[in-house]
């Protein structure tokens, strides 16, 4: 049986204000209570969100599209963090990158149930697999932009090989999935962000000159 819930023939005439956000929030709440992507029904989502069942189908063809929308919202938060922590700084160093990584880990943790569901379901659901592939492609592009920015400053690691960005993107994804749990504390999340900072910054940035 496919995990994607198919579209109803019932079509409301107009959108419900805020319904999309309410459905995404309901989806994450149900996941946080131990429900799985496969077992969550559209009826459950509608009840949890306080909307009519038909409202779901006004906005989404199936649950895969709901996951896509949820992850697009996460992408926007990550993009805003990069813009705030890195792009505004112009020429930035390890401290700014560390602040960025701490924010990345917090954003992923806040939406951990949707992220983990996306990861799990992508193994057998082609639509969610495409969402996951896009998520990883964007993380890779962010790291490549960081490397390119360092190169323009003359501060990139001279031995950084081609293809480094996707490997580092997967390092973040795997580390987040394997080293954090649902009850991880702020110090644990900060520690993970700092380890990722050390790993990624050491790979991207030229070593600091040795002190005399």
C-alpha cells in the first residue's frame, strides 16, 4: 500500500487563511506524539489542525506535498540564518561560522520530527525522496557558497578537494540524525554544533598562521 494519501474529489471554493501553517504544525505535533508518516491520516491532520478535511486537499495533493511544504519552511529558516550570520558579516571567520552552525542545529532540532520523518520515508516514498534530495542539494550549495566566499577572501583551505561540499553536507545530516535525540539539551546541541564547526571550518578554511 502506498504511503501517499490520494486526493479527494471534494474541492472547497476558496482557501482557508492560515490553514497551511496549521496543517504543518499539526503534522509536526502528531509526529512528536509518536505517530508515523504512514499512519497519520488526512482526517487526523484535519482534526488536529482544526480545519475541514476538504481544506487539506485544497492546498495539498497528498501527504508528500505536505512534507515538501514543511521542509520548504525549514529551508527558509536556514536561509535566513545564513543571511543573518554570514552574508551580512561579509568577510567572516570561525566565530561567525560557529554562531551560524549553532543556529542551524537549533532550527533542525525545532523541526526534528519533520526532518526525521522525511529521512525515514524517503527510503520508500519517491515523492518524499525528491524532497530529501532537494533538502540535501540546498545544504550542499550553502557549503559550496561558504567555500567560494573564503576563496574570494584568499582564506580557503589550499587542499580543499573538489566534491568536498556534498560530503560535508552529509556529515551535518548524519551527525544530526545519529548524535541527537528527542530530549537533547541545549548544551548537547551546542556541543554538536561546535564539533561540526571544527570539522567543517577546518576543511574549508586555510589554517591560521602559527604564532611565533
